[in-house]
């Protein structure tokens, strides 16, 4: 299930709980809705509200941290790519083919991760299968430095190649993080029960129903943000491609 479908399903469950509470209010005997019962329900709903707010806040914060970490990895990788191109240029004209291939590899990776017309998971899958940097490093190994300057550039280039290869797998592994479905089900149960308690003692009118719907949409929106930011390279909310595009502009110059 995608983040959008899960968010819509969450909205239906949470708002359905509120409507169920409004329906039960008319069906339950009067003594179930007396002040003592109302106070007890308020205590329970307060506990659920505290738990739900705490968990939602922690999950949003964790997802935002994952998103920021991925964005930082992209920025650092873009800077290293430009630096690698400059090191290769300093090595000499022998690296022209490697620099041209580097530019093509980066352009391909940008199309993989930020595709314009493909579904949200295709880019990550293609990125995982791509081995352009590994092949470029092997080509670099075939060069024989002829002086001290070339040997220094050769070592620096190999170091950056290794860092880029490591960064690629860090990005791939970070995309494997997923919110456990059991965790999501429990959170959704709390929110549904909480809204059912809201409807149980709320007056039945369109204003109340509209407010309950807005609350359900807001909470489902928080779940949507959590799921989207937990996978920064796929979905509707992605890290920016601007650093990589800017790096691509400077390659080969």
C-alpha cells in the first residue's frame, strides 16, 4: 500500500470512529451517558490523546531526521562528484574518457532517482542496480601515473571513488527503512478510539461533523508525512535534485 492509500484508509477509520460515536450516543441507555460515565470516558480519551500525540510527534521527528540525513548525503555526494571531476582533470588528458563517462553516469542517476514520468519505486530500483561508479573506478585503476603529481591525483581520485561507492550503498540501505505495520495499526486504533470518544458526547450537527472530519484529515496527513519522509527518494515528497543538477552542470568544464 502506498502512502496515499494508507492516509486515505486512516482518514476513513478515524472519521468512521467519530461517526460511530455519534451513532452510539443515540443508541446507548441514558445511564451510560451520565456525568460519571462522561468523566471516565474523558480520562480514557485524555490518555489516548497523550499517547497518540507523543507517538505522532516522535515519528514525525524521526522521519524528518531521515529526510534531512538523505538530503545531506545527496549534497555531499554532489560536491564529491565535482571534486572528483576536477582531480581527474588535474591528472591529465588521459582521464578525458573517464570524465565523459562520469558525466553520463551522473546524468543517468539523476534520471533514475528523479524521473519525470515513472512510478515512485522504479528510480530507486534502477539506482540500486546501477554500477557506473564501480566501472569508472576500475577504468581508473588501468591508468599508470607517470610522475608525482599524477600519483597524488590518482590517490585522491581513488579515495573519492571509494567514498562515492560507500555513499551509494548508504543511500540504498536507508531506503529500506520502513514503519512496522503493527506499529501503524496500533496507532490507528488509538486515533480511532479517541475520535469515537469525541463523537460519543458531541452534539450532532454539521459543524461538529465537519470539525471531526478536519481532525481526521489532519491526523491522517501526519501519517502520510511520516510514511513519505521515511522514503526520501520515492513518493511525492523527495529530496531535491538541485545539488546533483548543479554538479552535472560543472562536470567536464
